[in-house]
C-alpha cells in the first residue's frame, strides 16, 4: 500500500499486517463529503490489493467517528442532481472489499457516520460512542443504508423508532442490541488500540479462510436460511482445495503451529 497523502484521510501501518485509516476532517467532525468518500474507497481498494495487509481498521477522532454526510455539501442539491449523479451510490463500494474492516468508534457516529460503521465487518465502540440516524431532523431519511442495515441488525421496532424520532443511541444500547461487538474500556485511543490488536489476530490467520469467512457471514444478510446454509457448505467444501486447509489440519494433528501460505 502506498504512503500517498490524502486531503481527508490519514493512512498508517501500526503493524505491517494492518492498515489504519483515520478520517481526518476535524473541523467538520469528519463529515463524509464526496471527496472524502472517493479517497476512502481508493485507500480501501489499495489495502485490499496489498498482500502484506490482512485487515483494516477504520476510525475517526475522539470527538467524532463521523457526524454524517456533509450537510453543507448536500443542502443545495436538487433531485435531478442526486438522481442523475447517483449520489451516495459509491458508498457501498466498500462492501466489496474482501479483507475485514474493523470500525473503531469514539464520539459521534451519526447519520452517514452510523451507516459507515454498519458497512464495516466488526464495530468496536468506546464508551463515548453515540450512534444515531438523525436525518429526519433534516427533512430526509438515511440514504447510506441505515434503514436497511439497522433493521437487519436490531429489528423493525427499534429501527423505526430511531429513524422516525431521530434520537441518538448510546454505546451501551448499541452493545445490548448487537450493533457493536463490544465496548472497549475507557481511555483515549483505547478503542483504536483494541481494534488494531484484533486486526493483527485476524491478519495472523490464513487469508483465504478469513476472506471466505467474511463473505459467508455477509451472505447471511442477503440469503434465506436454506440458501445461506447451502452457500456456507459450498464455501466450506471449497476450502478443502487450499494448501492452508492441509497445513492447518496437519499442524493440529502434529501438535505444531501452522504456517499459512495463503493459498
Ligand atoms: N455536515 C457538515 N458539517 C458538519 C456536520 C455534517 N454532518 N456535522 C458537524 N458539522 C460541522 C458543523 O457545521 C461545525 O462547523 P462550523 O464550525 O463551521 O460551524 C463543526 O462541524 C462542529 O460542529 P458543531 O459546532 O455542531 O459541534 P457540536 O459539538 O456543537 O455538535 C453534533 C456536534 C451534535 C454532531 C452536531 O454537529 C450535529 O448535529 N451534526 C449533524 C449530525 C447529522 O445531522 N448527521 C446526519 C447528516 S445527513 C446524512 O448523513 C444522510 C445520510 O444518510 C447519508
């Protein structure tokens, strides 16, 4: 992955196997402008291509993961602009990334910020995290997937309440409802540190199996149970064609650590 400098995001490698992408529009609380999302998609695609990287961590600042789509950019847009130019449609490109993306959320994750976190594979929250879909207060509804991904994650009644009242929800609620996998202990930077540690663990596994696992879990959000189970079994069977399956199972039988070749 190149060390290219971007205007709206920062890229670093806290470990050779982990890419850390930090949203960096502090004055706008990381509002997700179109240029920011273009950069984010480019950086994620580069991380996906880089064989040395096994997982990506996406974070913002202590005050805001992201306070939503950029309202100042949106406010004068007309229907014909947003329709013809497929406004926000490129956001979902990140769901095609094969490597796991872990969101480390502190502070505000509102509107598009909440939707961005929901497009990641795992969300870790700091106790300060505040989620919400406040678009109703702007005369619109979520447009980055919030109505759908939240409904899948937490059910109709809660999603309806959040989308129609615009009320925020806390890290504790997010954990209770299963939006986040867990709340990480207090302390500045703690949630990012924990996400990097998790990314390192994931990156230490065989990449083929990791990517198969990500694809298969995500299929649960698209397919019926019967189709999903069939898909899982096919992918599981397919992994018997990999060297990593031979190595992983031989290493277990021989009581040694496996050496993955990611093939
Ligand atoms: N877009 C553009 N600018 C934003 C922004 C956003 N979503 N959120 C914050 N900012 C800007 C503010 O305008 C302000 O800029 P100025 O200093 O130039 O005035 C700066 O960031 C700091 O914000 P505040 O002064 O408001 O900070 P605060 O601490 O008082 O409040 C906040 C924080 C509660 C998050 C508040 O900023 C806020 O309510 N933001 C908007 C949240 C929102 O409505 N998000 C949904 C956006 S729509 C969307 O996302 C659509 C979709 O589904 C894709």
